[in-house]
């Protein structure tokens, strides 16, 4: 009985793996199984066969008058095609200039010189600073499947993993650019996951000379606990000590408390200099990559999200400092998610918030101005220009008065035309909307709180500095959850070092570290020195936020791993430098560094076998002499390319007779590319491998057929002899 049950389960699992609608497995003339995606039945089940049309979509957006009818037809034609690939080079890396030369001189040149007439070559995005962003008018799927792009594809994958490149949709790059983030700014990303915009914000905060830590920071928040870990993984590539990841509903995010500048013993609410408010939306601007939206789209979906979008934006303005700026953005074209939210916010804020013109900050960008008039629609396709036209049943449940455009003169006074709407045909992208808001005074409800707090002050006492007054902003009510304080996993604590930290004194002396202990933390709540497996680099600004908000804010991650415990390795220090945070910590270490020549650095990077590290004797006499002067333990390899001046710095270990580099494969590829060395031993051409496999299969099949033929002939002779 048990055996039959197992058999039944096994057969059931097989049925689940293969869709019955695909029919029987099919083989080509060589006996190779045909990929289901390449059969007629398989194609009928894919996104390619979703009908990329929706009459309601066409009717609704044509009525909004984004553009002329001719341009609207162009937009719809582009919407029905797949989204091209785009990427940018991270601006914080010293190697960015060299990386541009490598991309354009090696990979783009290879495509340009290709004999194929329809080969696409990446083009520079003209509005992105320093020409560090590119768009390739080929989809991600085509890059993976066409052999001509295999070297470029391998390059993009490896450099993305190493943090030197971010593969990001073109329109998604815009919000961080218009914010104008500086290294001293305190920045909040309210709905941060998956993190591509957050990494841009971090790059701007780190726009400093090498070896300097910013005084600013980025708080990256998301309401989804699992997406917070995805976000953490994304930002780790930049090795920044200036990031805090939090997990809260952005519409009711708690105030972060920090010591008051005038009275350090007193806590006051942190106000952010810059806020990115990229709210959840219906995403109809992403139709090119999310084709399943086509059949499901209707104009009422946006009305269901207007409320939460408004609450998030309003909460953002409450957390914004006077003089600070906030970007509101969506990947939706629907006015109810875009201009309607902005108009509602501006009318409630009065003169305390204004829209900022962004046209000068994005030279070369083609866009449509924000709308002054718009229409709403029902699921049946009925169009409404004002709330009085809406049927009662629809008005009660779906469409509300504040979703309609204000009178035209009000819209002009609010400056709604300063909003930007990116349409797909402008730059062969997705659709996008963004607005830049500046807070010039306290919001009316904040001013009311000021009056309430100063009401009991003695009449002879005058409150002159209202902006620096500790305003107790009314936080939105928090949802109460039974059985747990926060959702998701309970994080290990963040425990910062004090002046008398014995473990840190050993590390500081061993590496001649110039940073004080207050910059470092560990996450072992038991606290003993034997329990500090990892030590993380942070900044004083991050520290004051973490230590004063542990009980009321769910902090997922902060700091970058700088040292890892390495017991029983023969070193005088039990901690080695962690490669995960090498770029951040190396500038502050004076001891345990080794200058390496080109031949030796190449040999180290090629030696990827962890089990068989290279012997010291195989390196140059110069390096051998330098290593002899260094005791066993963690070391830093330093190399500067003699032609480009490109620095290559990574960590390793010096043993008694051997050395090794603690560098992941993708980083090895990155460093070798930076200095113009051969990377073929780490790269594979999957197309050549596939050809080789097919050749082997064909030869095996021919041999089998030949053997079967010989066997049949033999049987015939035997029968004949009898």
C-alpha cells in the first residue's frame, strides 16, 4: 500500500511538472528533445500570446490628451513591444571612468564591427550625468539567447554582482537624479524595495573624495518584510556604512528620534533633507515588461490606490525638513494616481509646499507636462469630467470628488504642469510620472501642533525659532499585532562599541586603524568577546538613530561587515578583514598592506582554487621579500595600473608558505577587466558549449544507429546460414 501511494505521488508530481496542454514531448531529427517554448502549443501558453490590446485602455488614455493623436498612436505601438535593456555605472566607484572605456572600447566595439545588420549597440542616455547610463534596444531575453551578445551579457552579469553596474529600467533612474542628494543630506526612501533607486541615493551620498565618510545617510524603508531582505542584499553591493534598512508601513511610519542639538539629553524627531516617495501603484506604465496587465486593466483600479498613495505622500511631507525636497513618483500614467494626489496634497498644504520645475536638471529628456484637466472612467467605459456626472453606486464605492481635477485656474496656481510624464515613445522606455515638491514652511497641521505646544508658555516668553522647536508631530495610529511586536523575523540587536572595548583595541593596533571604536558594532546579544563573530562599520549618524529607536522602529540592517573572526589561523589577531566591506575599511588601515606588481596581482586573481593556494615561492622576488617581513594573518593587496592609474585593492591571507586572495569569482573578473587582463578562464560561452553537446549527442545517435544496423545484418546472415 505504501509503495503504491509513493508511486501515485510520484506520478502526480510528474503531471505537475509538465502542462498537459503541451501535448507529448517532441524530438527533432537528431533525437534531441525540442524545447516546449519552441513548439506551437508552448508558444500559445506564453506571454507572447497575450493580446496586447485593451479598448478601454485606449479610450481612457486617448481622452486624457497627453499628446496629439499621432503621438498617441506611436505610444500605443511602442507599448505593444518588449522593454529594452538599460544599465548604469555606479558613480561611487573610482573605476567608473575606466569601466566606461572598457565597455565602449571592447564590448560595444565588438557589436559595432559585427557583420550582422540588425545588431543593436548600446547608446548613452543624454540626460544622465557624466554619460554613465546606457540603453540597449534589445530585450533581456534576446541578450541571453543571441550569441552575438554573449560577451556583453557575461560582462553585465559579473559587473552587476560586483556592484560596478546596476541593471535598472531607464525611467527608474529619474527620481534620485532630480532630488539632488548631497553627502551631508539625511535621506529617506519610503518604499525602497527592490532597491535600484536606493543604490542611486547611496551613490550620491558617497560622492566624496576616496577615504572620506559622508556625514549623511540613507534610511531605506519597505512595508514587506521579505522584500526588505532583498533590499539589504541589493545595497550590500555598494559596501556602504551609511545605510539603515527599516520595515514599516510608509503611510504610518513612526518618527525617528535623535538627540536634540541644543539639549543632547532630550530627544527630538528627525527631519529628512530629501525623501523619495515612489509609491505602490497599478503599474500600467510597465505594460512592456508585465504583459499580463493588458487583459486585466480598467480605470477604476487606480481609484482603489489613490487613498494609500495620498497617505504615504502626506506622511513623507510630515517627515521632511523645512527647505527639504521630496519626489513623488509612480510607474502609472493614470491621473488619479498622479496629478490628483499632488493637487490634493498641495491644496491641503497651502503655501507651505510648492512644486519645483525639473526641466533644467534633466537636459535632453523628452517628456509631457503635467495635466491641468483630466477625466475619470468606469469599468464599463463611461467617462466623467466632474463628480456630479458619476452614478451614485460608483460614487459611493470607487470615485470620490478629490480625484477630479481642480478648477483650471487652481491647477495653474498650483503649478501642476511642472510635473513630468514620460511616455514610452519618447525614449523607447516604460511609462512614468514624477513630481518634485519643496517644503518651504511647516504644513498647516504641523503649525497647529506648534501652537498647541506653545499655548501654555508664559506670556513674556517669546518663541522665536519655530523651525527648530521640538514639534511633537501626531504620528498616524500604528496597527496593533497580537503575539509579536514586529512582523517577520526578530532581528539580532545592534550593539555599538564603547571607548573601552578590549577586542577593538587589539584590532586597532594590529591594523593601525584610524577610526575610533564608536564607528563599529556587532550583533551578538550575549556580548562576550568570544561571541563577536563579525564586526560592522557604521557612522555616528547611523548610530544615534539605531540606539534611540530600537524599541519603536523595526531595523532590519545597518553597517557593512568589516572584520570577521578567524580563530586558530596562526595570527596574532583573531580577526581578518572582510572582503564584503573592504572598499569602506581599507582607506583607514595603515598596517598589513602589501604593494604588488602586475604579474603578481594577475597570478593571485587567477588562483581561484581555495583548496590549493599558490606558494609564496611562485611570485616575484620583490613580493617574496615584502611578504617575508609580514607575520601570518590578514593582509591587503594594493596595485595601481601603470597606464590608467586604476587602483585595485582587495584582501587576502598570508600563511607560512602560501598566500591567498579572499575574492569572489565576479570580483576577480572585475579586477582583471579593470587592468586589461585576460578573463577567459572565468567566462564560458554557453552557445559553444551547447554546440559541443549537440555534436556529442549526434555522434552518439549515429553510432547507435550504425550498431543497430550491423546487428540487424548479422541476424540476417545467421538466418541465412540456417
